[in-house]
């Protein structure tokens, strides 16, 4: 108790001791170590000390503008690099990593035994939606984080709620852009249009070639904060927004 108090003494008032103990033991699965790398550090610093991180990718120079890596990590395994960083923050935390990509064949072995999951997988296949479905079947809430530059979006897929496939449009393959379009349309309908985000989205769609969307460090840290707050609410029995509702935060005026 004394060690926990010393480390998290500045969490006081915001968190009580029993809440601190609950989140310490809550097993969190982070699938995808891009934006997941930033979420992992934010969650660890709040007190989530039981993290499993999965990714088979390596660090590239273009990751450094928004992900939780440094120059010496370039060409190294993402999960190995983030494990080292997290253990330098809290050497007593349980940080488990799997240096591989999640596939339809290995999904179940990774999903089981976790209470909450972060789905930060690339939508280059059907795996992200299958991941959600399997988590729902195993009573595991799933957070979907989206970096939109000057802002962030998070959708929470609950075991008893709708999945992202509910907004798939006929003839179109679902990806991150589909959700961002849905979220921006929803915000505009309810009187909170985000013109800056719509302009960025349209500019990206107009770009030639199949290239990743533009993202900023601001969006990564906003989303990490949002996800960590949601992880806290879920693990301690608080109220959360369930998809098709979602979380949105931005430092830009609409």
C-alpha cells in the first residue's frame, strides 16, 4: 500500500485507493502499437499496470511525429521498444508483448483473459471487425481510437451493443475514414459541425494513391487521454458512451 501511495500520490482526490487498486489489476489488451504506444504510457502512468501489447511492425522514421518512439528505435520491433520504455517508467508493472500481427487464426488466444481491449489495428483486412466481434462474444468492451490531427475520436463497442459494421455502406469497404465521416456527419447534425476536420478529410480523400491519412502528435495525446479516462470508467463501473455514440475532443474551434 505504501509503495502504491508514493507512486500515485498525485492521483489523490481524482482516484481513491480502492479505485487505484482496481485499475492496477485490470488486464488491458492493446492491439496495435502505433497510437497504442501512446495510450499504453498514459494508461500506465494513471496506474494500469497489467498491459498486453501486440504488433508485428517495426518503428519507421515517419512514426516519430506522433507515436511513442525515439530515433534509436527506428528499424526495431515496436512492441520491444515500447516495453522497454514502459518498464523504465514502472519496472514492477506487468508488460506482456507479442511481436506478431493479429490474424483470424490467432485472435482467440490473444483476446481471452482480458477485461478491456484497445483496437488500434489497421483496417487493411477484415481482422479489426472480427476482433470486435470476438471481444463482444467474450464480454470484453473494445475502444476504437482515431487520431484526427487537432482532435480525436473514440468509439466504444460493448458486448451488448452495436458494432462498427452497423455503419458499413453497401458497396464500400469499411475503414477508418468511414467512421470519421460518420462521426463528423453526426456532430454536424446535432449542431456541432467541425469544418476544419471536414476540410482535412476532403483533402485527404482527394489525394492520389493509397497513402496513410495525415495525423499529428496532438491527436495522439488527446486520444490517449480519452482512452485512459474511458478505461478508468469501465474498470471502476462508471458510465460510458456506447457506440453508435462516441467521444470527441478537439483543441480547434468548430
